[in-house]
C-alpha cells in the first residue's frame, strides 16, 4: 500500500510576513489531515524561518533545488545538498519544468543532482512531463522515457525506492488547465509500467505525484486514480486552507 504524499512548491513567492501567516495557518489546521505525508518547499532563504515556525509535526520541509556539486566550494550563488540537509530538509524538488525551461537544466544535470541528493539521504522529488507541443505531436511517452532513463542510467532502478516522481504536464503548470483524471492516470500507469519492466517491486512502491493546477475542487478525482499517489502543488500551496484541503483529498 502506497501512502499518499502531497508537497507544496512555493516557488519564488513570499516574504517573512506572508510566510509567517501561511505557516500559522498550517500549524492551526494540519492535524485535520491524517494518513497523508505532507511537505512544503519554501524558497531556500526561508527554509530556516519555516523550520523555526512550523509546529505541525505532520509536515516536513523540502528545498526547490540544489547544486550539482556534492561538496561546498567556489560556486557563487549555489546551495549544496549538505546545506539544505543541515537546515533539516527531507526532500528536494529536482527537474521542475521551470528549471528545465528557464535555466536550461539538462537531463544529465538533473540525474547528477538526483545522485547527489540520494548520497546525502535527501529524497528527490523528480519532476517529469511533456509540453503541449510534445503531447500533440505524439512524442509524450518518448519525452518522459528519456527524462526517466537519464536518471536511471546514473542512479540505477533500485534507487527509485528512495525517489518520488512527480508527473507534471508542462501545459498544466500554473495555467489553470488540469490534465483530466483519465489523462493523468494514463501517464502515471505508463511511468509505473516502464519502471516495472526493470524492477516490479520498486515500481509497485514508488510514489508518483501529479502536478499541474491541482485545486481543492479537482484534487479528489485526480487522487482517486489507481496510479496517482498524491500531488505536487504550486499556486494552491500558498494558501494554507487550500493546501490542506488538497492534502485531505489524497
Ligand atoms: C508546480 O509548479 O509544480 C505546479 C504544479 O504548479 P501549479 O499547481 O500552480 O500548476
């Protein structure tokens, strides 16, 4: 039995004031959510602040990115995995489509970051997903396979016991367009089948989140699908009530 996992990706949003009130909302209401693993991923500079203010013991904290280099050194502007671990992060989002599209992160770089996170004992939330153009031109499965293969090649299939996958169709992120539950389920099943061909036990256990305009009113139907094990939530995770309503639906 896979335990649902919902994570909030706060992206580059917030200030001390807004984050204090968001965390207060989470503290007040998080106990209403049971049997769901929950995480929030604030901007790196606020991780410590969130850790200091978060009293809800059923929500853990993650980061949104790490450097490819495993150790500290002359890498101006970067944050190492050891640093986010030092701050108490359990998870790190890797390969988000915004990192791929805006910052040009390649499959090879994402695979390297996955390796570095695993070596440090921080669980990667590995994002994969196709653009609308890729979906419409019929190469969706090929794109997702390539993204996964790059990581499998570097860390091996057994490492997926310690990896969370987030399927995030790029066309559904922050656009208000959600994949229908059937569309999402089809891709989740494709991902699980692909992994099962390499290791059935790992494929059965791996958590595959859906991400892309998940809101309180569409979450339950998405999470009811057989291969959808929770979600990676952007916009709606900036509101404590909405985020927890989504978590409850998982
Ligand atoms: C995301 O950025 O991971 C995401 C799913 O965003 P949104 O929920 O806003 O579409």
